[in-house]
């Protein structure tokens, strides 16, 4: 009898035990908003996304690139950064702005989670906007699955937990899996709140903060399930995110 496939959810990057991701498949989630923005930017024609943890690091990296071929994007505390080309609102990333350009991106939570997950053998970026495409890529990969939620400034976030739970539910329906407690908690969260997705995301800490800043449209954009059929994937040397795969067999969203 084959062993069960390991499926673990880490509700914050800081909760990933040292060395746990090695040889595994990591799925990084920051629904509001980095992973959603990355999907939008690549769909709009960005050649790749270069994630940076710090603002000065992003400025320095962008400064080494050929002018006109680089976009500098990001936020701190939900707000755009002075001197940057774009913030972290996914709808800013249009084809007119993005085509054939490299996006250097730094955000409060998501880019840090991506860099933490880089120790995994393979790293995918997930949002509700590419849910089914991510599910199919994860199912087709035999490695242990580690879903890494970015959270909100060191606290667990409802929206990331919801998406993690949706992915766990899909895998439980299609494979024989062994779940950690984080995966069970995320699955329970999705079972209770996933059927009213936008409302649930709006009442979470991240959603409430964005509403206070006037970014309600970003929430509506982030909950557009399966808007895209592409899966961003982290590549190395240099560390960058590119389109790893495109296409889905069918929608797997049941809500």
C-alpha cells in the first residue's frame, strides 16, 4: 500500500520548522495582495518578478537594470512607496504597463514569505485568481506539499487560511493524504467561511485594513476565482518568478 502524501499548512512563514521545506513543493499564499498581484503582473506580460524583502534592496536591484525595462513596485503597511512606479494593487498591473518588463517587487508580507519558501525544491505562487491551475500542478507533483501562508505583519490571516483550506480540500478529494494540524485548521476554516468568500475576506484583518485605506476594489479583484490559468513558479540564479505553467483541465471550485 503506498504511503500517504504529506500535506502541511504553515499558517505563518515563521511557523515553518527549519529544514522542513527541503525536497518539498511549497505553495506560497498572500491573497491580499502579493500573490494576486504577481499573477496579474505575469498575465499582463511581465517577463518575471524579482522578489525583495527590503525597500532599499528593491531600489538597488532596480537601479542595476536597464531603464525602461524594469518596474519598481511594492508597499509598506498597505500604502504605495514613494518613488516607486506602482503599489501593490493588482489592477495597476495592466498590459500597457507590464509588457516585456521585469517587476522588482517588495511587500510587507508576501515577498518575505516567498524568500522563506525558497528552500523548497519547487515553489509555486497561489491566489484565488489561479486556484484551479495551482491545484492541478500540485496534484501532478509527487513531492510533499507545504502551503505557506504569508499572514499579516506576523499574525495569521483569514484570507490566506481560506485559500490554503480550499487547496487542502481539493487534495483530500483526489489523493490519500496525511495532514498536519495547520492543514486541518485551514480546511475547517474553508468549510465554514468559503461559501461567502468575499464577505469573509472583507471581515479579516487584512481586508478590514484595505477597506480603511480605500482599496475595496483590490478585495473584489482578489476573490475572482479562476480568473487566470497560469501558475507563477520561483526560478533560481537569479531568484525570480516566471510563468511556470498555463492552462487548466477544468474548474475545481465548488462554492
